[in-house]
C-alpha cells in the first residue's frame, strides 16, 4: 500500500468521477482535496443511469437508497409518430427498455456524492489548476487563484474538455467527433406530459426527446446530425439561434421548445464524441471519467465508466506500494472495459437519424415490431437470467480492495 507519507491527493472536478474517487481514497486513508472551477456544485443536467457495476459500487458506498429515493419516476420509453401517436412502447419492467432501474438526474447524483464526501474531503470551489510541475516525490500545483500547494498525486476528473489533462498530456488524447450535436434544457411541465421518455424523430435527421424529472418540470433534448464541427465557440445567444433554426418545422413539441429556449436557465449545447487516450497516467498525474475515456451519451455508460474507473483507481492506489504499479494495474483492469463500452453498433448514430419522411416511418415501424408482445416474449425467453443492464461491455470484475 502507498505509504502514509504519500497520501495527499488533488482531484480536479466535482461532478461524478471526482467525488466517487475522493470517497474511496478518503476511506483508504488518503488526504483528498477536490478543486472545482465553478463557484458551487453544477447541479444541472439530464437523466442518467446508475446501472450494472455502477450500481454495485453505489451499494458498496451506501448510497443506493438515496439514489433510488431521487428516482425520476420514468416508466419507460415511447416512440412518437408524426401525428403524435405512440408507435412503440418499451416499459421499464420489460426485457428491452431504455429506462433503467436507477434513473436519476445528473445534478441529484452530484449532490448525493457531495453529501457523502463533504466531511472527509476538502472542496475548493471557484478555483482551478493553472500549472503543474512534477518533481521526484510530489507535484507542485499553482491554482488560478494564485495559491500554490504540493500533492503526491493529481487526478484529472474534469470532463471532456479537461484543462488539467491538457496541461499534462497536451493534444495526445483525441476527441473523436461522431457527426452529432445535442442540446439539453429544462422546460415547464404541461398537462399533456406524462412519465414516459418520449422519443420523436423528425425528417432532416433530427430527434426531439422529453423526459420526466422529480422536480415538476420536463427535461428536453434536441439532437441532429452535422457532418462538420460547425458550431464551435458560439455564444449562448448564437447557440439558441442555431437550435431554433434546427427545430423549425420539425413538428410535435418543437415549437414548445423554441418558445422555452430564451427563458430556460440551463441550456447546454455541444458536439458529441469520444475521448481516445493512449495512456491515462503520466508520472504522478492520472485521468478518470470523461477526461480519459468519454464514451458519449449514446452508450448510456458515461456514469458507469466514471464510477468504475474511480473505484478501481482508488483501490489500486491503496493496494500497491508504488504508485507506478497502481496506475498500471488500474489501466490494465479498466482499458478492456472502456474499449468494449466505446464500441458503438454499426450505423450509430446515422441509422436512427433518417432524412426523409419514409425513413422516419420505417424507423417507427421497426420500433413497433420490436416492442410487440411476441418479440418481447421471445427476448424474455432467450435471456431469462440476464438483466437488461448486462449488455455487451457491461461486465467487469470489481475487486474487494482492503
């Protein structure tokens, strides 16, 4: 195990990966500081899943009950046709469904993780890492606030655009753009809304989704294909203009979302892609979560990778005498799992973004066939002992670290 003299760790990022790592490191006796650029916790965001191995880790952390209590109440996935009719329905309890057992808002999970670490971990909000200098036995850190400190290890857990990663790894990690842009926002709930995740496909390669939350509002998302990374460095006003243009004439709830764009407090707009990094550590600095291996929201496994990577890294640091061996063991355990999760099915995402009305109709028809009682029964017969969470790439051994 890392000796007591080598237990001071700095984590950049207070979302999901960072606090999960902090929880386990503190449990193993490390002195942990989390630095977060935002002035407070960033509590916005859409529905996320805590499933498979992430659920097992939540159980080990003693937070599964809190996650379950904050459930969004989503009952399943519905595909909506051009005339506002339900073309397919996949109930949560069915053998095939996009809705998992533990559906929670991203911000709610962030809050839960903060509550279970705030007494054992130092949080520094409104600050960030400005410079790093690695020495033989420590890392010297200069913060944007002007303060300086030394740590035995630094871990980047600050997302896809990690500034900490860039300081150490430069342009070595690659962002693999998948030809897709997406936007999320919170909109008022209306009487016509329900507790289904509703998926509407429009012509010209556009998708609109509405999902319930546990706060009396709805979480809306808009996604569209774009061959080029055309919307870099837009201002919030410019982003909303792009979204309004993409929503124009889309049908269904498009006009409702257009009307809500200017007043929504949490519009998020970004391109979708994966982070491919040939290594996850350099000297005394390591990476976890989206900073190291973002799988994209298309996989539904971003939260899972964040929590699993954090658990494994902390456990390996606690189990090895030398940190280099711990970093190697972490990567050897984690990389095959990451590669499996990042492997998208052929045709994704283009297959589910048809251009024509015929293509949209075909997609909804196929969804209806898969949602039929006969197909659902056959799926249940052929997968009688397998949880719907245990799809390809969802299985990894979680050691019981001391």
